[in-house]
C-alpha cells in the first residue's frame, strides 16, 4: 500500500496564488497517473487536474488558464500551482494517484479563497 502526503493549502485572497504538493510513499509499483480533485461543501468531488504518464494532462474547464499541474516522476510527487484564485475555488483538495490495480487518495487539504 502507498500513502499520499499533501501540503500547501491555506487561506488566500481573491487573485492570489497557492501551490499544493503531494508525495507518494510506501509500496509503489508504477504510478500511471497523479492529479487533484476537490470537493466544496454540499457538492460532489470533482476533477481539477490530472497528469497521465506519457504526457497527457486534463484540466477542469473552470481552472484552465489559471491552474498548472506538474509532476516529478523521480520523486513520485505532483504539484498544483493555483493562480488568479477565485472564491469559488474554495474546497478541500485531494491528491489522487493510480498505481494499477490500486487507486490512492490523500487526506485532503483545505483551500479557502476569501477577502
């Protein structure tokens, strides 16, 4: 079993930036995808951004042009650079990793965007 450790959430003003980090550790075979989901109060968990090994990257329409996902494969780490933050970005952000046949989730980190 692998574990995902997240860091980087917090409180930021609208228009500001935050950077989330997530590192996978433990019994890792070959991670084929890493990414970020988020869940706002009263809403379903949704995909924010995901990077698939081989180069494919997908973003939610709501974050395109503002958020950037990147990976360090040597460190089994994924980052989410969040710029031009909006109040509607407020949510708990969860790291995700796929190491077939397993899928892993982080414990979640709170991101709050408010003035």
